C-alpha cells in the first residue's frame, strides 16, 4: 500500500538515497525534515561497512541531517553481532568494520588462523590479502560478509562494491559465505528488534535486489528512488516497488 499510514518508522538507505559517496543528493535534508515534522521516525540502514559511526554522523550533518546513535544501523554492526565476544577475525575492511568488531570484543588478526574471515568494502584488496583470507577459511574459519552488493554508487558512476571482493574470496575458498547486511535475515532481525510491533511503515532504497528484498522480509512497501544504482532511464519492470520516484524529496512530497 502506498502511501503508507501516517507516523511509524521509515527505513532509509544512505548511499544512492541521501548521498553519493558522501556528496549530498539535493533535497535529502528537506525530505528527512518533512518526514520528522509529520511524526515519522527515520532509521538509516546502510550496507556500507567502511565508515565509522562518527563519520556517518558527520556526513549526515554535512547533508543537513541530524541523527542519534539509535538512528543508524550499519551492516558492520550486524556482522559483528554474529561473532562471539573473544573470538578472532581476519578482516578485509576499513575503519567502520574494525570499530564494530572491537565494540563486540572480537580480536582482529593479520594472519591466519582465525575464527572468522570478515569481508567488507575496502580499497586495499590485493592478491596477498586474498591469499591470507583463503588460507584462513580453508583452515576452518567462518566466511562472513557485511554485504554482497556488487557495486557502489558514486557521483562519477558505479564502482566495485564489497560483493565483488566477497566473490573472489568465495571463489578461492569454495565456501558459501554468511551475509549480514540487506536483504539478509540478520539485518531484518536487527531492524525488527529496534522497533515496536507494527511500527515499521516503509523501506526506501535505490537497489531492488537488496532494499526491495528486505522490504519483502519486513512486510512493508518498498519505495524505489532513482538517484543511485537504479537510474531513471534503466528501471527494470520487476522491481517489486510500490512506488518509484526521481529522488527522496520527490517521494516524500508525493507521499505526504
């Protein structure tokens, strides 16, 4: 059903919805302000495991949006929550993933053996890194990923995402990874755990295969925005979206 009932909580993706590689998408601040003024709580859920919480909060601030810690759900936190405190992990990821694992009490190791190999988005992916990850998994480590998004939207176009790196590790090891981020069950459970029953109203995102599939799991409408991975000129026929809009502000104006 679109528009959704008044109030409640909307879950918003960040990359491709609020910003592109940290660069604000015009109107995002006004859209979030309109939602909040109408009594809607906004929960930001991102598959990008690279930024720290402070970096995400600062990026939102530069977009003119304030956010409390409880308003942010990162795939890095969900992935860390799948590991036991005191376990060890070999990490293919950046500061945000390291922060989440440290907060969980997971020890990061540079070489195998390890209890888990955790794959997120990183710009420091090399053959040697792949070889160490392969050795750890073949030595018995769990293969855990923050997400499997193959691409990542930027103002200059799409670049490789964490899923592209994960595919290399999975291919080398022959192991099917556990995935924490959207649209997988651990993220759906993490969102449901934060909200009272019946509170959730909508999932807004730019990627039908993740945001749309998560909306199905959550049992809420999927609103597709065409400011990120899915461009206006290339909308597939089977997005599963209840509505599609040029950007977040257009979506919110029409819904409210």
